């Protein structure tokens, strides 16, 4: 079982601050975790009062709230805080760079998810009132990290009382080894797709045998296309409430030039996204 003892929320004094705080407080209580808030920028009595007012309006926290005020580069400060506070999940909503009327959700999310030592939850639709999580989509990639990510998805679904999970197996078109040019090659391609889908389903079935999922409806879905883009599109079309993905491997020079699978997700978040470390 993955530990979620400590959550960190990035505090930006933006229009979404209230809903971000309310969501973070609810999650901390569901996980029975401690909630820490970090504000990158100047500390003032006005900000302290505004934050305390919001916390008093939210649900009562089971464990005391800790606030960290620090000036500096937003990415560096947040990454340093995740390490110094031994954070399990970093919650990011809209992040505002101090004194600028611009929100750095995409660019900061990219930099942080590349380097964060903990899991990252990206909120695109925080709500003051709780919106029930009804459908979680999780990647079923053939990677070393996938089994742990799928197990985490079931753990999260229990915390959120969500009873539907879809495991999406993204398969590259290159694996088909068939170029479609007529009816005959189309039939060959369809047969190859069926075989690959069966292979992927068997692989996921072995993982599911190790998980207790009595109260959760589980579906597997093979998708052929670009990794990252395909699952993001699927989550958006199916109106999933949460997409759970493996954290990217350490990215090299070429990954920064050519889109990596997680980059497709971060460029246009299809829903709330949890990146599991």
C-alpha cells in the first residue's frame, strides 16, 4: 500500500484559491493525512488573514494545517518543499507568479512533474462543494511502474468512494507491422489488433489477480495510437473524473524537443490528473 501521510498544496492568491483549498482539505481528511500549504511570494498580514478565513470556512481538518511562506522561483521552492516536508502528494491548481497577472499552470506543471520526488495531483476543476468521483481512468502501459500505478488507482478509488475504473492499454500503431492498403491488409491489421488486445488484456488480468477489487467495476480498453495523446483523449471523451498516469522516466535532451507521452497530457489537461511517483 502506498503511503499518503502528507499532502502539499501550492497556494496562489488567485480566483481559484478557495476551491483549491476546499478540495485539498477534503482530500487530506479522506486520506487521514496532514495538509501543508506553500505560498511562493511575500508574506503579509492581509494574505495570512485571507488564508485563515478560507480555512475556517472549509471542513475542519483532522490534523493541523501548516503554512510555509517563501520567496523565490516557484518551481524551485515547491520542489524543495516537497523534499524538506517529505510530501507524498503535491496538489497543484492555478499557480500565479508573484506580481504578474499570469497563471503558470502548464509550464510549471511540466517542470515539476519532470523533477518532483513525490506524486503530483493537477486540479483543473476544483470545486467548493464536493463533486463525487465516479470514473477513474488509469494507464495500463507495459512498463515497470504500471503495476504500482494500477494498485494506487484502486487505493485512491477507495479513498474517493469511486466504484468504476477503466485501465487503458495504449498500443503503438508500429506494433501492428501491417500497412493498410486494401481489404486484405485491413483484415490482417484487424486480426493483429485483436491479438495485441488479447495480449494486453492477459497482462492486466495478471496484475488484477493481486488486487482486492470487490466493490469496483473494472474495464480494460486497448487503444491504438500515440501514447499519452490517446489516453488523454479517451479520458476526455468518457468524461472521466480523474486520470492516473505513471510518472515520466528521467527525461533526456531529445525528450525536451520531441513530445513525451506525459507532455500530451500536460499541454491540455483532459480532467484532473494524478501522476504517480
